[in-house]
């Protein structure tokens, strides 16, 4: 039997959209700073984004995700 999840509510959808917007803008800035086609090829959604291209919102979001996964800000496993 498949797990059935309720549809996301409006707040969840708005939060999702805001987070995606705050991720796309830095991606665009990263691409704009590329000088070669090889550099552009290394930019994709989900790629590790260099710190200089991250917004404060994106940085906070990445820290939040890492904490949910049991990792520290540097990506290493956190022991309790």
C-alpha cells in the first residue's frame, strides 16, 4: 500500500516558492560571473554553490537543511 500524503497547504507552497526564488537568483549571479563554457557547465540546480554567490536566505536555508540531516554547517556529521 502506498503512503498517501495530504496536499501541501498554501503556506507550505509559498515557503517552497520563496526558497526556490532565493536559490535561482544566486544561480543566475553565479552563471553571470562565469568566464568560460566549462565554468557554465558546472552550474546546475542542486550543485554546490560557492559561498560568494549565496544569499543570506539561501545560506540560512542550507544550514537548516544540514541540521535536519544531522550535519553541521560545514557538512560534517554532528554527534549528540
